[in-house]
């Protein structure tokens, strides 16, 4: 009897361990920057691998075949991983470790082993593979309600820690001590060396906090514990939004406003029928919203958000154009065209770009670590095959997400969707869309503190495209029965 009990419970235990590992991995992301003292950067692959192994063993023990929303993602993750490690083992650039010079490309691929670009590609693929593992694990664990809640709480915690650190660590002396450098440029903000990364991270996390707040309001505030949980989540969301305003990232400000407007429109279109179930009237809800907006504006201004006005003024004098970034993106496209069939290898843009920047007067000064356009940089490092895999990874699951969002907005009677999934699809999709837009002018997908969070959230939102029940949740079914009886 004991042996049977152990065999029966083993998959459940392993899934719980996998969920805890993913949540812990997300929780340590704010301190994952390699320049920080005591960085948790090296923990990310270990936690991701632990979660993946536990999840894989549990799936094998249960002998579950891939669900409809998992098949395309599994295939694309497998193809991207295989191709990435292939071009890592046989790099085309072959950068010399001592001089940084690119060796002749017609030499034997075996000469590339031990070169600088292969070492960099190996490190990059290690973290890319970790993010893909988190995507696959979150895709399964978020299929159930408990998994969604745990992952959403982990994302909220990570965003709140990042926001508090950014708001508290704004003085030059504090940042100098934290980063261990004498000169602090203006683009340093809290735990992130580059301010655009902070904005991307926070714009990715705060809509998840809003989703959790909506769930508490929808399911009622019957107990003091639920009321306290709502208060904590509201504060967490407000602090993250304030931190984005205080941060001087122009793209972050624009995308924050874009997300707020999109969620407001979604609220008026999708969530209006559910306003009747709130424990207070619409007028009181509007009053609460106005008070929250006022507190956020006041908090942002007192925290130093006024500095963003000067940055926007300077940007307007340049007619809202950044020629250096345009030239860097064009350079990345040129690198991709020159190495189209294989790419230069994951993570090698900085070293290969050093041989292209002297050709452009706009890019001669300094060293370009990234192209400030993730799509162009991805093409440079992965070539045409990698670009095709990336498009397929967006298109195949993206089509399913688009259909689910369509059902959420139009509320088709043929597809019964709970309020939880409807609100979650909108909030998570808004956050993911903001990061994909941010990647056009920055490099958030190249940052190891953002890429795992993005992968986990993509897994969650794709999991919500498929219901764990054939119809409504029990709570929604009971509500329908009561209304029908009346």
C-alpha cells in the first residue's frame, strides 16, 4: 500500500517541485545582473534545469501526450535549441581570443573550437536554453489554476522588488557602492545598468499584478485576508507603475501609457458585465480609481519623475529621431546578410560589430554591445534559418492566442470562457506585446534578467488559450444556474 501511494503521488510531488523552482527562478531575476555583487545570474540555468527535469520526469510518469496548445511550442523549442547549439559548435565568425580579429571563414570548422565567439555563444545558448525550458514548463504548469496563481505572484514579487530598488537607489553614492564604479551615467536605475531594461521588466510585470487584483474583486472580498491581499497587490501595481514614470526611458513611458489605455478599453468592453458582481457600486469604483491615479501621479512626481520632461524635450528637438540606433540596426541587418545561412552565433554581435562600426561615421565612437533592435540583432546572430524559426514560434502559437483573445473580447456563446482566463489573456497579452514593441528600439530580449520572465509569461498566456475544463469553471456554472432559476 505504501509503494502504491508513493507511485501515485510521485508525479504530483515532482510537479510541485517544478512549480517551486520556476517561481524561485522568477523571484531571483531582479538580482540577476552580472555586475551586481552577489549576483544570482548563475542560479538561473540551475533552477530552470531543475524545474525542467522534475517536470519531464512527472510527465513521463503520468505518460501524458502533448495537449493541443503544447504541440507547436514543443516542436519549435526543439528546433530552435538544436539549431542554436549546432551553430554554437560550428561558429562561422571564428573570432581570435587574443586579438579579437575574425579569422578566415573558409577554414575548417574544427579550428573554431576554443575561439572567443564559441565561448560567448556557449554562454548565450546556456541561458537561451534555460528560457526555453521555462517556456515549456510554464506552458504545462499554468494549465491549472494553482500554477497560474503561483507564477503570477512570483512575477508580481519580482516586479515589486525591482521597482522598490529603483526608487530607493537613485543617489549617485548609493549606485556607486552598488555597482562598484566611480562614474554613474544618467541611464543607471536601481538593479539594472541600463534604464530601458528596467522599463521593459516593469512593463512586463505590472499588468500581472492588475490581473490578480481583478480576480480578488471578481470573487469577492468576504474575508479580512482577501482585503489585505487586495491592498498589497494594489500597492505593488502602483509602485511598479510609479517606477516606470520615474525611470527616464522614453520608450518605457510610451509603452506604459499604451498598456494603460489598452487595459482601460478592454475593461470597458470585456469586463463591464462583471461590474455588477463587485462588492461596491460603480461610483465608488470610479472614486477609488481616481484616488489611485492621483496617488500615482503624486508619488511619481515626488520620486523625481519631473526629470523625464527634460528628456522628452531634448528628444523633441531631434524630431523624435535617434539616428545612431537606426544605423546600428542597419549594421545588424548587414551582418546578417553577410552571414545569412548560419549567422555569427548567439551572443557574438558585440565582437563581430567591432569590425563593421569603423565603416560608419555614426557608429565609430564607443563599442556597440547590442544593436538596440532585437530583431535585427537576432538576424545577425542566427541568420535566415533562425529568423524563420523565430517567425514560426510567433506565428503558430500566436494564431492560437489571437483566436483566444477574439473569443475573450466578443464572448462567443459557443466558447464558454471564465472571467479568470478572459482577464488573464488580456493582461498577459498586453504585457507581452509591450515587450515585443520595446524590442524594436532596445534590447530587452538580450538581457538574462528579462528573457526568462518573458518566456515564463508566454508559457502562461499560451496555457490560458486552452481550458482545463470542458466548459465553465464550477463557480461560473453555479452562477449561471442561479440566474437561470431566477
